[in-house]
């Protein structure tokens, strides 16, 4: 005798492509050197997935500064603003999925100052 299982989903659902969207820092935000700041994002990756967080000083042309090489995609990471990052108005952060780095979110420009 064979067994079979059948199930129906009681509601409609959507299969969505993976995404990451930065919610903070917002465009024009001010990060003062030496302060702790929360970087936040929304995604549909789930907390079991890891992301890399990096910082750009040139408006997003390059992201040479690693803020977190690998951290859970839980939507938040606190960083202390480092003087070595420099003082500029063209700072951006990027959160990228480690499994598929082309799935990423990038903030708008914000300012780091003393």
C-alpha cells in the first residue's frame, strides 16, 4: 500500500526575487566621528543568511572599507564611526548578500564629519 500527502495553501502567496534595501542612513544624514550609529536595512533573505557591509568614501564608485565581513541579515548593524574613514559628504554604505553578492542595497550619500 502506498501513502500520499496532499496539501493546499489557504491563502495566495508571492514568490519574490531576493532584495536588500537600506533604510538608514538616509540621504543627507550626518555621522560624527567617534559616535555609534545604527545601519539598518530591509530584505527578504532571512536571518539565517549572511551579508557583508562595506563603506564608500567616493559616492559609491568603490567600497574599500569593510564594516562587517559577514553578519546575519537581521536588518541592523551598529558601527562606531572611525576617524580613519575620513570626513566627506560622499559617504555611502552597501549591504551585499554573501551567497549572491549582486543582491545588494546601497545607501544614498551621507556625511561623516568630526
